[in-house]
C-alpha cells in the first residue's frame, strides 16, 4: 500500500475523506466508550450508592485487564475464530466478537444495583474490561494494517477524535442522563443509572455497524515473521517431535517469544530502562484519577457540575493539550516534551490540594481541571509518539499491546490502595503523595534521553 505525497495543503486535507480514515472515527468511539464506564463513571455511581472509598479503590483493579492484554494479544493477532474469521476476516472477527461481549456486559451492569449485589456488578464490569482490552488489540492491529504509512497520522487523528467523543458520552453523558431522570436528588436511586448504562450499551451499535461495513485489510505475511519461524522450525526439527507438536511450538515461538526477543535485540541494555519509564510515566495521573470522582462527590459537587466541568470541558482541555504536545514534540523533540509533560502532570496534582481546602468552589474546580487536563494532554501526546517509535512493524500489534499493558500495570495496582490512603490520611495528603510519585519519572526520562542521544551519536 502506497500513497502519493500531497502537493498542496488542500490535497493533504483530503486524506480525511478516505473511507478507512473516516471509519476510524466510529471505531475510536467504540474503543473509548467502555473505559470510563468501568472506571471513573462507575466510581461516581458506587460512591452515590454508598460504597465505601476503600472498596472503590480496590475495584479500580478492574482496569488491570488493560495491563495484562499482552498475555492474549498474540491469540488475537494470529488465532482465527470459528465462522467469524471466514465471514469477516481476522481483524473484523475479533472486533465484532469483543463488541458483542461489551454490549451484553454493559446490559448486565445496567440491571444490577451495586447497593444490593456488588459482586454481580463487578463480574459484569470485568467482562467489559476484558472484552474492551481485546477490542483495543484488534483495533490497533487493524489501524496499523489498513492503510499506508502516509495515512497513519490521519487514522490516529480520527481515532482520537472518536475516542474523546465517546469519553464525553461515557462520563458527562451518563451523569446528565442519570441526573435528568433522577427524581430523588437527596437519596440514591438505581433507576437513573440503569437507564443511563442501557443507553451506553445501545451506543456500542456504532462500532458494530462500522465493523460490518469496513473491509478487512489485505496484508502480506511479514518476511521477518517468516524468517523467524523458519529459524525456529529448524531448531525444533532437531528434537524429532511429532509434526503436530512441532508446528504448535513454532507457532508459539512466533506469537509469544519473537516479539519480546525483537525488542530486546533492538534496544539491548536500554530495554530495561525503557520498560521502567513506560511502567511509571503516567503513575501520577492514574493513581490520582481513581479518587477524583469520589473527591467531587465528597466536596458536594452535583452530577451536572461534574459532567459539565470535568467530563466535557475537561476533555476539551485534554484535546487542546494533546495538540500543544504535538507541536512541542515537533519543535523541541519527544524526550524534552516527555520531561515537560511529566513535570506538569505531577505539579498540577498539587492544585487538588488547594481545591480540597476550598470546599465546594466551582470556579476553583474549573481552574484545577483546566490545568490538570491540559498537562495530561501534553504528556499523552508525547508518550504516544515515544511508544510508536519503539515498535517494529512486523510485531506492531503485539508490541504495542505489551507497551500499553506495562504502562498501566503498576499505576493501577498502586491506585487500588488509594481509597484506603484517603480514609487514613485525607485528600490533601493523598494529592501530595501522587505528586511525589512523579519525581522518579523525571529521573528515568532524563536517563532515557541521555541514552537516546548517545545512541544517535554513534
């Protein structure tokens, strides 16, 4: 797949009329919808239902499904599904299956009252998380394979736009819907949340319809994969195993071992440093984010206030921050922008300390959300650029799943104790602690930058 280099800005803008680029808007929406429904929005619902903060913190571990998706990413990458793969192709089959599971699990969440049966709600939320992580794996592979390199920027742009729109619907939209039909503002009622989550389940139809309409990518078998499997087959042949077992071992090597080996071989001694940076870069934001919605509830902010300021205005500020991050990355480089993003992400957490001392202050919330989300957008833009540069096109789906899994594993684990920490020490101490978590990130970014400079100078 190749495309002609555009000769004018108008011609360049026409890449957004490409059918697959337009399709990524809907697929990005489908990917972004489930995330907050099992994390931020769910924590608001649980707190309103009377669930204690410690339990809400532990339940944030549901999001660890995204951190372990590298375990089954090789299966999604290479395992055909009965009937579906023959009908839709490898990528669309996994997309449709995951979208169907997400829809059914969201319906299960909607009809379950956490105040009466929290265990069942957790079960359905876990199903949403695992199916959503699977959808991400298949969608990343589709995005990489569907168009030529020249169109990848447009694909990423429309994907992010759809993703952010879905985040607004899954956060502010849910709160608005629930608030609109809530007749008992002073007491908890399950009915508004049931209706809101059923609307979200229906909204997954956007992704399913798009999956049925788009065409499966026509991607030739990678020569690197073929060569690696040839080497593995020659080594395994010496063991004189039955043909079926030998073929299975060759497949497992190509699916599970080769992507890891490729990363280690390409980056050598820097591999551990890189993985360490990936593992903790977003730790300040992720750990703080789990308690943000309970904090809003405890400070007396209404659903409408949180929906408007945090979930709509905040997302707009994140998009603006991402745009600024893209410009900074081009002007001053990825590593310098990574460092700036890490500084801002940690520093803006201290604004929540200030906000906690003011109680219910709408103008203070606007200012805090503006700064926090703007810095998060800058950091995310630089981080995505950094991760994209680390992947090998032969194993892009599996390696990207590994990186994104490592990115969330430690932060999500630590975030599980956030509610317990707040109960013991209060919100102010918690926000200060999350800012301090960002200090090791600065050290690793500086070391990774020095290593990158040394490598490029050789």
